C-alpha cells in the first residue's frame, strides 16, 4: 500500500482538493486503484450545520455522510465511491477519543494528543486502506501549515511515515508563489517559509506543487529546489487554468507529477491514457453552442455555495457540446417590483437547494416566470418545494399556500415536515440523508431522461410534499413522475404542458461527472438551448461524450 499526503501552505483555498483529485485521475488512468480521504481540522463533527458562507456547500455521500466540498472533486475526477470513512474532522477524532476514554479503552492512562489523538488519526488512514483495498491512498490535510488545529494531523502523518517506510509515503506540499505586480515578478519567499514551517514539524516534502499566476522559469524553479530541499524536477508548476478546473489533470501530467510519484514509489505502470479527458477540454474550450442559465439562490455571492450545481451544469454542457454561461441571480433581487427583468433572455432557470425563508418569495416568483413563459426550469430539493408552492398559489388558487418551514400556521401546507422528523431536536446529521431509491413513472419526461424504472439518488431534507393535496395537483397537470418505491414520498415532479419543467426532492448534482453527466441536467441544458436559439438541438448536436447518458442508478 502506498500513501500520499497533500498539505497546503501560505494561504488557504489554494486548491489542495483539486490537486489531490487531479492526481487521483492520473493514477487511475495508469491502472492503479485509488482511494481519497480528507482530514478537516475544524472541531465541528461535520460541515452539516455550517452556513455555506462558512465552508461552501455540504457534499452528501451515498451513506448519508455530510462532508466537505472537496469530496465532490474526488468523486467527479475519479471512479471512486466515497463513504463517511473518506472524511474525518477533528471533531470526529476527539469525539471518538473521549468515547474511548469513557469506555475504559485506555486502561486508566492519561489521555493526551500524543499518542491518543494521533493514534486515532492513523487508525482512520489504515482503516480506509484496508477497506478500499486500493493501491494508493491520497489523504488531503485541510487548512494551512502553521494552523494550531492542524498540528495533530501533521504529527500523525509524520509518525505514520516512520511506521510504513520511506518508499511507501509521498509528501506533496501545495504552496503559493505570488506575483507582485509592482515589482513585475514572482516571489518564492512565502513558499520557502511555508516549507520551513513544515520541516520544523518533522515533515520534508518530496514534491512541491506551486500555485501561480505566471509561469515558473528555470531560475525560480532552481531557487525553490535549493531553498526548499527538493529536486529540481520535483518543483511542479500549477498555473491558474484558463477555462476549467478539468484542465488540471492534463496540466499536472505535462509537469510529470504522476511520473514522479510512481518513480518515488518504485512502481512501474503504463503512462496515463488521457484522450477522453482531452475531448472534455476540447468541448469546454471550443464548444459549438452556448446557453445562459440563471441560478436563483440566496448565496449567489459565494462561489462555492452551489459548487456541485455549477459543475453539473458544466457537465451537461460537455455532453451537449455547449458552453453554459451561469448567471448567479440573487433571489432577494427577484422579489423587487422589476425583479423579473433579471430573468429575461435566459435559456433556463434553476432553483437550487437551501434552508430558511430569506429570498423565498423571489424564488417563487422565478418559478412562476418559468412556468408562464415556458422557460425550461430545473428545481433541486428546495427548488421542487418552491415549484409546488408556486403551482398551488397561482394554478390551484391557494394564495396562502406555503411550506411549514416558512409559515407554521399556513392554512394550506402543501409542503410540510416529514413525519419522521417531528420529534427530532438535534440538528446535526438528522435529516433524511444519503442514497434512496426512487421509482420512475413510465411515459413521463423523467423516465425518458433516465431510461430506467428505478434510480438511486442522494437526499438532504426535512420537508416534503404533502400528499393530502396530491390529487388536486395531479388533476391540473402537475405530474408526479417519481416517488419512493412505496409510492408515499414525492421525489420528482414535472408539468404536463411545458417544454421542460422538472424538479426533484433529491440532489442529482451530487452524482454528476464530466465523463458521466447527470440525465436531468443534460435534458435541462438541451431544452434551454432549444428555447434560446429556436432550433431543434437534438438533431444538430454531435454525438455526446457518452453515446447515451448513463442513468444514475445502482451499480
């Protein structure tokens, strides 16, 4: 078993997760089985109770784990299916250590960071290695070298390297080489200081991945090699990509990152075959078509709040050979009297998930505009509930219809709290979470898009469609096209007399990949392009990346 540890220095948000995911892609395409893991130093048990403004989106796994958005990169870039064992926070580690102490596991010893906390961290690395049976385990250490909360993780991997041997561990340090505009040059000192801090802890990086805005010349690479004590060829340039994050694997391959890793591990495997990835980049760089999609949400000012949604739209664009121009639209701005002007000239409207009543009326207004003007609409989780409330108010003549999340006293609670949630008080990890089966009704648009009778999709919600109103909705052209297998919970809705109006209670964006775009997103982008350009898109598009979009069902 080989182990790669990815650390970060100088500043946060350097792209350690993308670097780890891109390296995973390259190693997978060299016939190696890869497992990826994220260590987050924060004391929260998981990011499930955090606001997106704190930590970006919460990425949900099949087993219901609420995790960091970097795990989304891991799944999108590789074929691996992640579980809660691929994600660990300080909160989880300390919780386990304290539970062990209460259970007498430590036999009366004084419980300390070293060895008890560091041992628990190492146990989680070994557990993933054993369970995954991978050839290579890539572990990303969140935060920045020097953060006090990250020290136990760095000490743990230092100890771990001693136990498994030098040729079985590779330390990759992702750092920042800033371009000082006034001086007109790149500066290596922040990287030198970051590596020095890492070496103080007892870890000497084998490879240096340098994030930069300008190319690294030979002189700079030599300087970094000398002062950071790494070979010249181990100084890897990771320049800001021009078009898409999906360029990163090819860029790192040109820098021979995967070759250097394999050389370090003394393993001989064939070169990575990346022709399919090159086709993805071609479709991103020079697509034949374009479409504008409005994403109406409440966190539009934060790039990572809807990360998986944005990526799923890009994937659907790849399948359609179409550039998707995403227009973030603040739902509160749509609430204003002239708010609908923000929705004009869009190919499609998407309302993503969320919580709380801020901006809700703007989202309802957006759904109404899409329905009345025959604009393709895709609703995700809350977006389905919004479409339900809008339909009840303006088609079923229930002006006071609402969700009990926003108005507990509404006389027409067309969306209400799930029965299983009524007595739950604890917030963390208590929603309906993870993969659940959905039966797809034949003859519907959803069935046409999926091409199968049953799918498994990931959920994260407390509220649901109120079945007391179901017959009234269906009588007016509101189609329930997907339900739980027992036909109780509504999972997908669509409108009968609309070119594309589909919304799901689950989050399809969590299972979309650039090589396997999600069918609902592919259909949405196809319909949006047809509307915006008034052409029969299906007849004009070239063969998609996948001959037929693979339905997201159980393997």
